[in-house]
């Protein structure tokens, strides 16, 4: 066999890895949807395996527990948000601009629209059944919000800052959370590029009003 033929021969190990990753991704996609629709407690690994058309023992080859699967669902969707905000704060990355940050965050959320419902569920969880994993992400993202306003030299009063963080959270996460309602009461697809762009413009206007208000105070 020629060297060139050897170089293009498929690697069985890489094929197994690729197939395994596809299976893991399918499990994550399925879990993301079911956790969002039913909640963490009401969703079993059996439900997820069945919906993903995988035998339950096969699920454990990828995730050791429901807790581990839930963590990875949130990590996969929300770590890119954190990375975008960190890069903006540090002034690193290809597009660190504050003026385009909400655009980029909306694009990230649009890739996993069901995760917004998971965070809303976390916020609504009762103290006795507090979703510690989800709430850790909520608190982390809120802290990024505080750091971003400071780095952008927007220093509102503490009460105003809290209100602004809540408003931005609702404008981004609430948009995707309400997507099913939008579909139910209209013929509009909230995940269409046109609708996403409209929401981006609304966010840019809100951020501009925040910056203007900060300048007026100065």
C-alpha cells in the first residue's frame, strides 16, 4: 500500500470517538429539551435514554449520573456565554467590544434555546428543592453583569444596577423562555434570523440608554 493511501485511510479509533461524541451530543440535546419541559426532578435517565433511542446502560458510558448529565447540559450551553463576557471584560479575543456583546450572547443562546427555561426553573425552585447547579450559573452570570458594567465605566447606583441586570437577563433569557408562547399565539418563529435580529436591536437600544444615563449622571 502506498504512503498516500495509508495517509487517507480512516482511523478506527477516531471513528469510534466520533460516533461516541455524536451519541453524547444526542443525549445532551435530548436531556436539554426534557429537563426544560419537565424539570430536573420529573425527568429520569430512562426518559432521556428512550427519547434519544439509546438503551439506558449505554447512557452510562457517557454520563455517570443524572447530575453529571445536567451539569454538562448547562456547561455546554452557558460556558460560551461566560467566555464571551470574560473576553469582553479582559479586552481579549477577536470581538471584545461591549457594543456587540449582547449580539454575540444572543447568538450563543440561540444555539441552545431550551437552556433559558432551565435557568428560569432554577430561579423558581423552592428553597427546600433549590437547584444548586442551575443557581450557581445564575449567580455566576449575574456577577459577570456587575463586572461588565464596571469595566464599561457604567456605574449606576446599586439599586439601579440590580434592576439593569434583571432587565438584561429578561431581555435575553426571557426571550427564549417565551418562544413557545410566541409560537402558540402567533405565526411568528421567534428563532428566525429576523426575530433574533429584532431582539438584538432592542438590547442595543437598552444598553445605549444605560450608557446615556450614566453620562448624564457624570
